[in-house]
C-alpha cells in the first residue's frame, strides 16, 4: 500500500465493537505503530514533562515549609494547612468550567496557557509576606492549574484509540512521581545556595516557577491540536487514525459542547462511584506530597536530609503509578487492582499508627508503603472514564466531575496533619486509614 493510497472504510462489525481492538491489516498495524510512536515521543512526552513540572510547583510549598517559610512568615496554627488546602478548593471551583471551555479553545493554547498561568503564580509566591498572601497565591495556583490535569487526559483521548488510552494515562500519572523524585534533591540544593540575598524558600519557588514557564513556551512549538490536522504524521497514518477515531466517535475536531452528553455524564452512577473512590483515594494519595518532608523531618532528620529522602518516597509513588496498567492486568480488572492497592495502603497506615512514633525505620517504611499503593485507585477512575465514554463532551465532563469532586479529598487531609501532633500524627493517619477502608 502506497503512502497516498486511501484506506478502506470500516466494516459494520468494527463499528459495533468500538471498545475492542480493530482487525487491521499488517500494513495498517505498521502505520498505527508508527503513528503512536510519533505521538508518544512528541505529544505524550511533552504533557508528561508538564505534569512533572506541575508536581514540582505543587510540592514546592511542602519543601519551602521546612526550608524557613514558616519562620520567616511567622506562620502559626493552621496557617500552613490553610495554604495547602485552598489549592484544592481553587482547583475544585474551576475544574468543571475549565473542561467545558476546553472544547471552545485549541488544546495547545489551553494546556500551554494553564502552565504559563501557574508558573507566574509560583513566581509570585516567592515574594509573599504573610499567611494571607500565601493562601491567596495557592488558591490562584489551584484555579489556573485546574484545567491541566483533565485537559491532558482529554488531550490523550484525542490522539489515541481507546485500547491504547489506559497505558498512556498510566505514563502520564506516573510522570508526577518523576517530578516528586526530583523536587527533594533539587530543594536540598537550592536550600544550600545563597542567591542574590534571597531566602532558601524563595529560591525554591523562583526556580521551579521558571522551569515550567520556559516549558509552557516550548509547547507552542511542539503541541498540535488534533490528529486530522497534524503535520508530523504521514497521510496514511492520518487517514488511519481518523478512521479509527471516527469508528469510536471520538474525533474531537468535529465536535462541540453537547449539553445532552453533559447531562448524561451528570446522571451516570458509574461516574459518581468512581468519583467517590477518587475522593477517598486522594485523601491518602496527597499525604506524601503535602506532608512527606514534614513526616520525615519529624524523625529527627535535618532539612536537607529530609528533602533528599523525599526522593525515595516519591520514587515509590512513581513506581506505583507506572505499574497501574500492569497491576490491573495481573489482577484481572480495575476493581481487583483497587482492592489490592487499598490493602497495601491500609497496611502502611496501620504500621504508622502501631509502630513507635520515634522509630525512623518503621515510620519511613510506612510512608513508603502508602506512597506506593495509595495513588493507584485515584488514577483508575479517569482512565476508565476516558477509555469507555463515547462522544467528546461526555468524556470531558466525566473526567472533570471525578477530578473536581474527587480532588476535594486532600482538602480534608490538609487540616488533619497538624504540627502539634508530631511525630505520631495519629489524627492524620487515622483519618486517611478510615478513608481508605471506606
């Protein structure tokens, strides 16, 4: 088959089995492999690095806290908890509208614009002078960042057939772990440097904000909006992927916001069940990101050592996220995989509660366990929804509902890990264990 030869139309039996891999010829399989490889290297790699940078910006506060932020801003009581929590409130408020607006804005502009926005807010955070300004900046960060996660998931569904979506979403979620692995050593280095008379915590915000700002501008040259308008694939690859996506009713460039599909998503009980799972899972998932450095430092480690050790806990989180698709396959389904990960998470929190609070080995082992297992249930919901919803508005609405309402889980977690409970943190561990059991 020549590169300019038109591919045949889909057979009727292919149209009726849109959730199953299609029966392609060997040449078509070759085109599909070439197409997905190009998308992986160009588009998926870009948004994964973007999500890793999002993780850097998100975790900057927890590392800045032990690098002198609390002392310099005279933070007391729930001041730092409020700053951590309002991020999720801002994300919740703007999540649903941002995903619907995404259908009216080119994905390239939306994703790069969101990244540019949160980069500027992070840079601004380096110059806050009190608790109120810090909380305001974190709320703004959550608001402008709200559209990137579900926008990226939606973007993946634009470019890949359904049977390829889950694995790519696993890679995407795992990239947050890569950001987490990097943030600890990076902050340890920045904490040790004297740059233009700035405080150590200011260096952290300025550096990570600058990184993501540069990457947001790179995206304007790297990203493209839709497969049927892409310039980096061949004509044969383009015809094939448009044909496959048309069969699955997911050709995004020809779709507009559908109020009917939005209503279907809002009434779908399966979506709300995944949202409940996501809510409970996120309560435990974000413990490492929000309080990992604090939990480690409570065991007597210095600031820089605690920051370095977060690389290990975040490596565990990365490993758990990267293995989502494989664990689901091994467990023979998402429900079994969620049950397995919940058991491991509960073991982690039980160990943290029952082991001596001053036993660094036991407490770090507990942190490793729930950091590895807790993120997995939170990722299965959006992946299932984006891979199993027809149309273009319903997947966006489904992902937005789950990410927005499910994302409120850490809002509660932010207030139950209190400095005065150190080093046992009984309240925080008990609440997260209860949410996992639920």
